[in-house]
C-alpha cells in the first residue's frame, strides 16, 4: 500500500504544472486558515474619508467605494472560496457516488430511474439551476453550496455508473458474492475502490469550477450577501470603475483565475497519477 502511494506521488510530481497547482491550492488554504493574521485591516471596517484610494503603503491595493481595504477583503474572500468549493464538491461527490453505485450495481429499474432523474438535472445549466434554487430558499453561503451540489451530482453519478457496470462483472466480484458477501460489502470493499478514480479526478478538477460558479452568482447579485468579503461581490462593486479605478477589480479577478487554475493543474496531475493506462 505504501509503495503504491509512493508511485502515485511520483507520477503526480512528474507533472510540473501539477506541482504549480499544488502550491497555489496550498497557498489558498493557508490564506483562508490564517486570514486574521495575514489581513492588514478589518475587511468590514468602513472609512468614508478613505473611499476609492489608490494603492499606497497603508492600503497596498487601495480601498473600495466604502473605504474598505481591498487586500484584506480578498484575503478573507478566500475563506468563502474554500468553503463553497470544497464543501459543494464533497456533497456533489457523496450524492453522485451513492446514486451512481446503486444504478450501476443493481441495474434495471434502479438504473433507469436514476439516469432519467439525472437527465432532468442535465437539462439545466449550472448557473441557471443554482439561481432557481437560491431564489426559492434565499441567499447565503449554504444555499450556494446546496444549489451547486444539486445541479452537479448527475455527472458524478453517470461517471461512477459506467465504472461500476464494468467492475461488477469482474471475477473478484463474482467470487465475493459466491463467498456470501452482501451487496453493501461487495460495493464498498470490491467495486468502489476499483471504480472511484474517475470520480476523484472529476472532483479535483471541479473545485475550481465551483469557486468560479460561486463568484459568478455573487457577481450577478444572487450569491452571498453584498457586505460579505467575497471575490464575486468585489468584482460586482468594481465593474462600474473599469478604466478609472482598475485596482478595484484586478486583485479579485486574479484570485479567481489563480484558484481555478490551481485546481485544474492539480486535477491534471491527479489524472496522470491515477490513470490505469500509465501503470
């Protein structure tokens, strides 16, 4: 087991972009955890005497229209990005894995029902579906997380279903059944460990997608509350000053792009590490 994990790490580390992505992701996580220590100012503190100040020694990336420090708000915004990105993907994977495993293993009625149910969610673009959910249950971090998971699980379920359909016909699965193993034991001990790699790869890639989606929802005015330090909110407040106070949107834009690229690069490395064709 240790040797296998070492081989996985070596294949991952061979991808230089994956290492760059890992640095970006670790940097994001550390920024989110230690935001109170890193941020030079209170991100919620307003000072109307210092509105729209350009970058200076006191405010490295200037202030917004309410005199709040831009750098501090971007640093605290990383917390929202981590919570929404990671939690929404974990919830998405959980729902998709459960339903995909049931559909692929039992087949027939369960397969048809699950896949037709998934088709309903495939019919809605992610942002449109999320806006519908948020309109019904209200704005906030957790409604955004829930909406992204509700409209993201279908792809995971379909990916896992395909892998389970192949794995359930393997000799080791038939042997486990012959020895009296129950359905749950067969799924958890024999099928999922040999079917989960595509789902892990998909999940890693899509943490960045979830961060971008969350920022987009806030930019459109349906995400988290405007007063909360969040990258989409900062972009929304800075869109009226493009070409005049460019520092208002430059830093949050860079944060979104680097976070998305970081998870994409890591996902690329995870794919190389877990791809059976490379073993």
